[in-house]
DNA sequence: ACTCTTGACAAGAATAATTCTAATTTGATA
DNA sequence: TATCAAATTAGAATTATTCTTGTCAAGAGT
């Protein structure tokens, strides 16, 4: 948390609240999740602040913006390189830290300069499997 | 195209136009792209029809809904298993058909039943690289 | 040929997520 | 502590998508 002073971020109470909520969070929350949670302690919190803060954090590489969920963006404070496993029913997302060799052949590369990759695994989580076979 | 008769789809002119546009299309178009293109030949085409048709095609596994682009869904008529490479600048998407070994360890699996996976490669395409280094 | 049923279409309203605007306030620094 | 750029706020605006409602068309059975 201390580290944010160094990257030219003004440390406002709102930002500290958002950072505090994100720190160590494994839920991959959406902007709304964050807004709801932080609003409890901070009733004047605005949605704009949540989005603004997430955007500046993203620019600085402090959070990842996930596009796994078709309906909304979700955010990941875990900035170590990793992949994701998502439950197709409840949209729960968990981190996968295994290493995979994802070299891409010259012909596949199509002239692109490759700068990264990300694997999405799809599945059904234990809770949803139990809930009902369907 | 013939094959759609078999899957219980009523073949209306609108659907044929959409199917015709999608067939062999490598652009991974958005609903709007499809709407615009098909509207030219079909001025009364409605957005609802585009979305409805895409949804029924998706249900039947005839198109994939891609969540790679944070701003909108994009659709892929290539239903062979494959991965994608996206240009971070212009959002161009190209198909990658290489095979990767993406076994997931029991501990990573976290009790999920795995049903699929998808790799997103990120990069800068040739055109964008030339356009300006930035 | 007539009627029924069903599925598809169109237009626009409604919704949901996100971004923008403009006015105000605040944190960091001199 | 005065200053000022940056941050916050509320709400409007925008964008993508879904929903609603009325209409229409094709095929099934009479």
C-alpha cells in the first residue's frame, strides 16, 4: 500500500479504501462489487471514482482488467503473471499460476509483435455441480 | 449453408443474409459490423434480428461469442477449436490453430470440472507497428 | 381455401455498464 | 497556510445489448 506514494498517486481516503478492498482480494470483483463494498464505509463514494481509480491503477500496472465475463469487466489485483479458470454457471474466477509453454510459430504470428498471452479455462465449479446437474 | 436446414432453423432471407455474411468471414465482426453490412442489402433489417440470429446460432454451436474485446462482443463463425491473437491497438483478431498442451493439475483445478480452454495472445499488428512506434 | 399455431421480424423502449461533464473540494508542496 | 493541479462528486450521456409488443408468414390440419 505504501508503494502507491511512489508512483505519483495522490493518496486520498477514497483511493485508500479502494486499495484496501483490492489488496489480497481473490474475487476478481467488478466495478459494481467494489463500489458496493467501499460505499459501506464511504457513503459518498461515487461510481466515477471507482472507475477513475481502476483506470489509473490499470495504467500503472497495479490491477488487471479481465474480459472473461461477457457482461462486465472484472478486476484482478494479482499482478503476477497468471491464468484464469472460470465457472460457466456462477462466473466465479480463480487464479492459475502454472506455467505453460505458449510459443507461437512465425507463421501463426502473422507479422505481429507478441507482447503477452492469457489462458482462460472454462469449467463448472464444485458448488454449481452439486446445485443441480443441469 | 445447406446444413442449417438440418438443425431446425427456419431459413428466412434475413438469416440467409447473416449466414452469408458470416460464412468464411475472418474479421470476427461485432453485432454492429454485421448489422451494417447486412443492412446494405436488407434495409429493413433490425438489430434485434441480428442479436436473435446470433444467439440461436450460438446455442447451436454454429458461431462462437468472443469476449476478447472489452467494449463489445465479437463473433467467430470458425467453429473448429482454435485460439486468438489480438492487436492491442486496432483490435484486429486473427485465428491461431496451433495445438498447445494445456493440462491442468488437480490442485489448480480446485474441484472444477474442466470443459474447455482458450488462449488469447496479445500483440501489435504490422500495420499498427508501422503507423507510429507509440 | 380457411383457420390455427408457431416462429420470426421490426421498431423502439428499457436496461446495464461505462464514460463524460462541469462544478466543487482536497492533498501535496512551496 | 496559500496555491494549484489533481481528485471527487452527482448526474447526464453514451454504448452495447436485451426486452416488449404488435405484426406477419409458412405450414398443418380441417
